[in-house]
C-alpha cells in the first residue's frame, strides 16, 4: 500500500470538496497528492474513472507508454497549480 493515503490531510480535502462537483474534488485530491510526490491519472476519460496512482519518478515512462499504446491518460490536478503544490482549499460561493 501507499502509507501517505492514510494521512488525515486527504480526509480534509474530501470534506472541503464534499459540496462541489466530483470533478473539482478529484482534481483537488490529485493536486494534494502531487505535494507528496504522486500523480493521479484518469485512464478512461469518461464519467467512470479508471485511476492510476504513480510516484513522480515513474510519470514520464508511464505517460510515454500510454502514448505508445494509444491509452487515454490525463493527470488529475488543479489547473494553474504546479506539481508539488498543495491543493487550493475549496471556498463557498460568496454570492
């Protein structure tokens, strides 16, 4: 297993994004994983997720293999945030 997944930080992400779309929540989860050196990938591209969790060191080889075999592969993370940065906390709409 991957011990970091038991960290309470990930429970906090789930709680923060519980009232938002699952797309926003999984992007935040993926972003938080980057802060611990992991990448979360969607291998399906549809509404049913087929996920892969990889250490940063294996990302390039994994992405290359996906391209080689025509496998859809998209990393889940928050746009505008670099790999390795913690997720942006969810904020309720101020309207």
